């Protein structure tokens, strides 16, 4: 009885001591306009964290689903688009596929546009693309039939589904169009009319052999087009001129013999999203490893830096922790963010290749895919 009385007295004294404290009111903060050093970093559990890698500060959390392949920022409209899949019982039950429109400052949902229940839920950056009219969004589907859903983000409605057998990804190109990589070794371009319906479809000449040396499904954008890299390290520069898809003669990431190669350890590209490009500096950053055959799925041991105009390597960065993902900020004092296998985000100064900070434990399952705004 004494113990109960003592406990009750303690609680009463505690309550009296805090009587003057007012309860906290629920409020909403806005992030402000993202800067060039702001990145979206995906957690292994789906959500995307908004970080400024110049300061190491986290500004927000975008609550996308585990099944969301990627998001597409549209800062001119202060919006972020996400292709999302929901199940009524989390992992099963009734399925609903939507393009969610998030407010870019509050990261809250402001609209949902229902689309066919076909979204490819694998985490690929280019499973979603906003075309250059800033109105039509292309979302890749896989059922396993391949197709693309076209969404009008201004009118907030689903427009049409376009069948794309044998071709995957969506990466935007001038003239309300997008490119796809096809299994026959070609690129396909689909152009839309003002309403968002298909108006033209053309294919390039064959430029790679799927059986001998396929290209990765991880293109990176340049000032004039896109870069594609093959499993063996060939780099293809792609651009569109009117109705023509132009593909330059490839150059190699591994043409020079390094010490590792001389010792019988050939280097090759590999990882998750292991490529990034700085448009003003014309520099390509690539995660490389010495795994050899089938190394395309293995983490990177080093970051190699290439001058694209000179088609030559200009620097190497040995990593303390192997990495799967990287992304470079687009400002002049560029920063390179590398997602390590230690579950942390490592930030390097591009000019010196020195690590300037580490952002620990990004997300419950560690840092994953990185993309800029």
C-alpha cells in the first residue's frame, strides 16, 4: 500500500511541476526551393529522404510506396510525380495503380491519377519520364507484356496506353518524345501529339548485340542527349536530330591497361545505378569493380572519372566501402554522393576527390538509389 501511495504522490508532484507547460501544437513546415546540392535518397523500405549534401541536413521525407519504381521532379510546377502501387492488404488484396502528385515544398499528396494496373515496380530511375512539354508523363509497364501509360499531369488524367513489345525504359528527348532500349539491339523513339497520343515511332540502326555485349538499362542524360554504357565498358553517345536517332561510334572505359588488369584483374562497370554525369563539366562518373564476368551486378570498388569530350579517364577514387549508387550535383563546386555498402552516404568534393562528410544511416535499411532534383 505504501508503494502505491508513494507512486501516486510522485505522479501528482510530476503533474504539478509541468502544469505550466502548454501542449505542442501540430504544424506544417515547408522545405523551400531545392538547390543544386539537394538529393532524393531512397531507403530500402521505399521512402525517399531529401538531403542537402552540401550541409548534410535532411529537409524532408517523401512517403512513396515500397513498389514505386522512381519519382520525377517538376520544380517549375512545384511538383513531384510518383508511379505508385497500393494493395488493400499491404502486400496483397485489391491493387490500385496511380500517379501521385506531391507538393515539392510540403511533400504531401495533392492529387492521384489512376492508371492501368501494370506499373513495373522494379526500382529503375527511367521507368518514369516527364516529357519536354512538361505536361505528359510516361510510365513504364511490365505484366510481362511491355507498354507505357501516358498521363497528362496538367489535366490530371490518364491519356492512353502505348504497346512497346521488346522495348523498355522511358528517357525523354526533344519534341514531346521518349527513347527506349530494345532487345534487338536498337533504340526506339515514340513521339506524342498535343493530346498525348502516339503520333510517330522510329527505330535506330542496330548498335549492340544482346548476347555478346548488351547495354545497361541505366542511361544518363547529357547536355545534348544521353550516354549508354555496355557490360564490357563501351560508351555510346545518343542524340536525336528531328526524326533521326544518332548514335556515335563507341569509346571504351577500359581501353587503358591499369595495374589491376596487368595483374589479371580486368576492370568493368557495375552496381545499382552506377553512372552519373556533370553537364557543365562534361564529366562521367562510373563505379568500377574487378569481379570480371558478370561483374555488372556487383558493387563498385572505385569511382572512375572520365572527360567525355576527350574520351579519356582523368581520375580514380578508391572507395573504403564498396558502393552500389552514385550521383553528382550539377553546380560548379560539384559534390559526388556515393551510397556505400556500410549503409551510409559518402560525400566527395569532385575537384579534390576528398571525402567532405558522411551522412550516417540514411533510412531504416540504408541509403539506396540517389537522384537529384
